[in-house]
C-alpha cells in the first residue's frame, strides 16, 4: 500500500477536501468524556478530535441506520404502488477506528455475500469513504475495555479503509487503501515520506500494543469450546442471570446485523415499511404468531449471541468473526456479561472441566 | 423514483386474490395470481416444501408454506389465523391486493428421492407444507416406489384438504390412512393418534429405501419420530420442515436462526439427522 506524510496542521485539510463532494462525519467530544460522530460544518470543523474515545453509537448506522425506510407503499385507485428509496448521499467517515473498519468489513461480507445482496446496504456502502485513524494515544484513544489486539483487528487496520492516518507525533502517515484514497495524494498536503517514517510507525505500533488494559487473549479457547458444544449449561444460566435484557450490547455492536421489519401508517392511503435494529436479547425476538417462543429463557438468548459470534461455523461462513474487539459491549453492560468477561468465564470454567486420563505406566 | 431499478430482495410483487375457500375452523385457503404475468411465470418453478413471504400492506409480512405443487396451475396459500397479519388476510375479499416474495428456502429434494418409497406423516395443519410433495409425487407416480400417507387430526371437522384426501384415498398406488383423536357421529374411520396407524392390521411400512416426511405439532412430531426410529428408520431418512419467526426470508434479519442454520436459507426442510446437529433445541 502506498503511503505519504501529512503535517499535523494540515491533517484537517483532508476533511475540507472530502467535504467538497461528501457529507463528512467526524468524532467530537460531548460535554464530558463522551464522544459522538457528527456532520462536519464550517462552525464545528475546528473542534474535530483526532484522539478521542471511540463513540458508543457505532458507525454501522451509516450503512444500517437505526430505522431505515425500505418501501413507501401507496394506494391509488385500489392499486398498491411500491416505491423503494435508496441512499443517494455520498458520505465519508473521518476518524473511524480500526475495530469499526473491521466491523464494516464484516457487514460487507454479511449483507453483500452469500447469495442474496442487500441493495439498501450496497447503495450506502458504495458511496461511503472511510478515513481510518489509528489509535495511538493510550489516554484518549484506548479505553479500559478495548481489546482489538485479541480480536486481531487493531490497533492499525490492515485494509478495508480508503485512507488510514497514523499520528507519528507532529506529522501523520497517510496510507491509501483504495484507488479513491490514492487519488487524494495528488493534493500538495501529501508529501513523500522517508524510511525513517516507516520505522517510526513500527516503533509506535510496537509500543501501543502494550498499552491495552483488557487483554482477552482467550478467544481461540472460547471458539473451540463453543464450536464443540463443551460449554456447560450452568455457564449460560449464570450469564442469563446477569443479563438485564436491555439489548444494549447488540445496539452498540459494530458487527451485529439483526433487524425487524414493521409497517407504519403515514396516511389513510400510504404506509411505509421500515427496518429497525433488533436484538437477540429481547424476549420477542423469536416469539412466533400464536405465542410460541422457542427461546423463552434468558440464558437461551444469551447463549445465542455468543454462539453466533464465536462458533467456528459462522466464521467459516463469513470468513470474519462477528466480534471486532471494540469493547463497547463490555462498557455498556450493567451485568458485566460483555464479550471479554463471557470469554473469560467460558475459558476458566470449561478448561477446568476438561477430562484428563492418566496413562498407566 | 430513481433512474435505476436494482434487484431488491425486500420488494414484494403485487398479487391479486381470486377466491377464498374455508378449510377448517380458523383456516382458509387463498387462491391468487400475480398482477404481472411475468412474475407469475418466474414464480412457477418453485420446489415442493419451499415458502414465500406474504405482505399485507400496512399490517406486515409473514412466511407461508406453499401448499400447491409446481405441477398445478393455480397458486394458493392455506393460512391459519394466529396473529395480526393473518387476521388481516382472513378479512380479505376476492380482488384484494397483497404482496408476495419468493419462493424461498431449500424445499424437498424430490428428484433425489426417485425410486424410493415415500411415507408422509402429518398431523393437523402439518399437512399444509406436505401437500406440495404429495401432489408432486402423485403427478410423477411412476418415479417413486410405494407412497403412503398417514394423516390425523383432533376430530373429523379438523381434517384439512378434504377433497384432496378423498381423491388420494381413491388414487392408484396411493395408500392414504386417516385417523382422528376424537370421533363424532359422522366418523366411521380410525380413532387414535397418527402413530397408531402404523400398527394397524394390513399396514406395512417399508423401511429400506424409504424417506419419511413428518410434519405436525411438537408432541405428535416427537412420538412419530420415536415410532419411526423403532421401526428401523435411520435419522437421515426422516425429513421435516421447521418454522420460525421470520422477517426477511433471505438470511439477513437473523430471526430464524436455530443454532448454526438459517431456517430461511438452509431450511425449512431438514433431515432429522441435521436437526439433531443444529446445536440448539428446536
């Protein structure tokens, strides 16, 4: 991949460049340590944060909005007319973290692969430009629940972005991940780099990898136990007891994809069909007409979330894991049954139960 | 509307209701056709056991089995009134418009059953998803060995597809056995559960080179599977169709997952062997 160097004072000029033909979203601080992605305007442009805690509301909403209209359905002289609406807005996300880039890669594989292509997703994805910023500031960027090195998605994404920026201290290394990203390099703010820059990048990454506080490097064990069906029922029951069924973990997850579809009346002759984020934690998720619910118990539903994310079968199917190590589920969960703690529970309890047979001499 | 019209997996095609036939209490059969003849032609090539998504605009969408066989000319759904959308459909009069997407799912691999004996075991409205396979086998009678149907319902008034049943009882090379849990004055046939028919004098079920189709309420399903396995059926010789809450029908919404399988993509037809390996109870 081709790289260039951008001076620190020039880095927001990339936002200006993108704003010429994109609606650009960037991270901002809220009133406290909270942060959020917002549209960049002339007034807030100077408040864009390069180093900032990753916003809870994941950027997957630019591809799979919280509520998205699929069809406008109108009745005209007895006939129903269906009008789909597709995204026409060219958007760019400036400052998306490596974990969320991996999340979007997973969504791509899920919505665009496997036979049926989701045209609503495709129209949004086609017009989306991603500027990845590598987390290099251990104070601002890395939260206590981040664990991307364990999910192998960060701190520096290896692909699936258009442009990647990494703070080398006063200057940034820009890496192009697509043709569209490389086209930006014609602008004079992008200058040629030296081998010293590449060395500096490597040094910083080497240091930053040691700055992560939550290291859940037990994924492979959890994947193996779940895929082999070795996790004890009482672990799921324990997880179920601690789950408050709020659905928070799925809504903040950059790799969760479930949605429900609902018809809403707009007028006497018009309805809209929308899709809305749904969560496997909620009781109604599997309830069928007539009331039968195959996953009535909380722990069955919790089991579902972790099975879906960690079972080997699904990784084979999508060629990527539905957990990217962003740590949001751990940060929002009131019952402390986010991914890192559940992986730890599975590993500790199952490993202790593994049978060992002594070989007689 | 935008200038391009891409392939949209969530967009139903408009269908028009032709006529409604009462089957049993709360169950009606809706005969319909697509408004656009090209849609009708594209839909015609479904496989027995597949399903479609039915849209009642303003109320919602639900998955429905396709009871007609592709060898029949008419398309229809047989729907029990259970929730809000099916209740809305039950109010529909001929000429009303609704939406249909599909066909979806894997369906019964009827081609690969060629030369085999077929045993259909259904309970109650479980006959709806099996009807397509039965009619298909009847139409292609020469391709299969012995064909047997065992069908039971709670009482004589709850027997589905009465005219078809009478036709099948008379059809050559078709063994059609009926039973009811509770008889009334009008009933002179068998009384008891479906599994009881297997042991009836004069009934012999071939096990070698046979596929058994089982569909019905969970209790009936469990007992029939037990009976079949006791007779010597292997798990891979038993097929069934599963149902789940479903929103998209195309493997995106996530609702219908059972363990490792998406019912809409990998099912709804599963062998009993597959069902046991799903990784989650059904």
